C-alpha cells in the first residue's frame, strides 16, 4: 500500500504530521463493524450492544496503557484529540498564582491555553528556549523552576523540525523538583517508545489520528500510576453513566473526566490502528521506516536541488518530519505548485508553532514541511525531489 | 444451584475490567443491570458465584480494580 493506493490516483501524501493518510484497512473495518453491528453507548445500559461498546473502549484503554507504560487502564482518559487532552491537563491543574514552564518548541495547542490563563492574570509563564538545533537542555528547565511552579509542559517531538526532546532527563529534573511534567506526544506517540513510569512523566497527551493510524476525533490523556488524579479538575461536566442519582460530578477515574458520549466509533477505529501497528512490526519498525525515508530525502534533495536549505542535520531529525526551504522562493508558493502541478501534498507556513519557527530562525516566513508515514516509499520521494528540482529552477 | 453474589461498582468501566479478568480465568460471571433496590446507578454490575468471592476479592485487589461493595443475593 502507498499513500495513493486508496485513492487510486497518482497523488503523494506527505502531510502525515497533520494527520496520517491512508489509514490502515483495519481502521475502516473496525469502524464499519461498530457502525453496522455494535452501535451501543458504553457504560450506559446493561444490554449487549452497550456492553460490546464498553468492551471496545476497555480494550482500547488496555492497549494504550500497555503502549505508554501505565498499569491501570482506567488512567487512560479518552479525549477528542491531543489539544483536548492538553487543555484538560493545563486548565485542570493550574490555579491562580501558579507559575508554568513551557519550551520554545511548543505547538499552539500548548502555548494558547497557557497564554490564555496568563492573559486572564491567573498564571505566570516562563518559556525555556531551545538551542538552534531545537533541543531544550534539562538544566535550563531546572533553572526556570521556582517556588510557585506547578507545571512543566514539554513538546516531545517538534511538528515542524522533527527533533525529539530528551524527555527522560527533563522528567528527572521535574521529579527532583516535585513539579508535574506534562508531555505533548502528538508527534511521537506510535513513533518513539514512551514509558510514563521510567520517563518520569506525570501526564501525557496523545492523539489517535497521526502515527497511531486512527481516525480524527480520538486521543487522550495518560495519567501516570503515581499521579494524584484528584489534583486535576475536569474540563467538562455531565453524564457519565455512573452516580446517576447525584447531580455532582463523580470523583473517580476515568468517569470524572469523560462526561458525555465518547467517540466510540473513533475509538473502535483507533483500536484497529493500534492492532495494525502491532502486526506491522511495532513502534521500532515505524521509527526505522521514517528515519530511512528522512535520510533518503536529505541525500536525494542535497544531490539534486541546488537551492535547498535544511535547518537541522538528518541525524537529529527523528520522526519523519522534515522542514526545508528553496532559497529565494516562498514556501507557500512551492507547496501550491507541488499540489497543483505534481499532486504532492505538503504543508507550508508556520504549522501552528510560531515559537518553534522563531527559535530556529524561520519566522515569519516559515518552512515547507514533508512528513512521511509508514505507507510512503522511496519512489514517492524520488518523484518529489524531481518536482522540487524543476520548481527550484523556475 | 450455586448461590450468587453481586459486585457493585462506582463506575461500569470497572465492571467491564472485572469481566475481562474473570473471563481470562474461566470463572463464572455475568454482567447484569444494577438491581434498583441496591443502587440507583444506570450501568451494570457483575454477578458471580458466592463461593468464588474470596478469590475474586483477591484478584480485584491485585489489579487495583475499585468496587463499591459485594452483596450476597
């Protein structure tokens, strides 16, 4: 299967950091099965269709708990995407007078909820700047921690440059200072092994629709086994199928954070995505494939496109996400030509991460981004390099 | 006929978890609606054999499966 085989056309999809495409066949199969024959609302009734839906949600929690190294599957809180999970963690944990730390590589999904709290005069923020390679030093995080610091938020893998932070080292710093660590794993879940226990992560936000291969509308917050969930306030309140005689929100997990009907069909699809990844060869194979394509692209591009400019070396470009520019050309114009004239889907601009571009010196123009997925091939990269070579001469 | 007991939960999610653990061990269990005289919850609970209760209690403790109480029927 390639990125164009499902569409049965000649298009090439290099925008997997936005959302992965195509989705594995098991994703569609599980979603169809759910819509055709399961369809019940989990935890709401004792009839067999509700129980079957509950079984699917439980299975998804169990697989995700295993994937991220949490023992209790109820500590997998189902959300609608990583932004939703990050908002639950940030707005749920911070209160007036608190200080929070984020890095200069954050996506707006972290920066905006924090800046909103700052704007309302609720909290103060320190932004720890990454090096010109996009790497944050754990010592700099340690230096930024003050008495009122209640949260450190770190982008694990950059959605713009593909660099990955040394989360274990940052985790040690946070553990020593007794400050909760929230990790945004939007770009790394399903690509880089994560163990919330050994990495000293308290809260981990992930999305289901990128490297895990699931559909949009899925994601979650992992609450590590040792983190006191009662310190987190729910973002939404409402029906949970439990404590129905009470008009107050329950205080146990996962119910207290999962008001309203879950995206059950999406969760069924996510389960299909995780199953596919296991059969594919696991996270290590995903990582190896993306790394191989990244190196292949760097080499082919440097050999054939005279005016190409990369911002980091391929050795530290870890998640199949590559940012570059053609000197003297607007990235958005190049992306448009790639789409219109060559059928190649890529994303140009600031990628909702202005601070990351400022850190790497690519603000405000931005970059052109290729993000490779498991279904991309070297042959597709050859076509893209030929296209870029022609465009760069124009 | 063996005597039955019912495990009541704060959340149906834990009833499903119990069901999976018991299924894996081939132990009798049944997910049933919560009897109204026992709780006003709209979810479900797990019916088990009373004779299995001590083993099940140990299992739930081992895995950290939270439950409200066990009622003999």
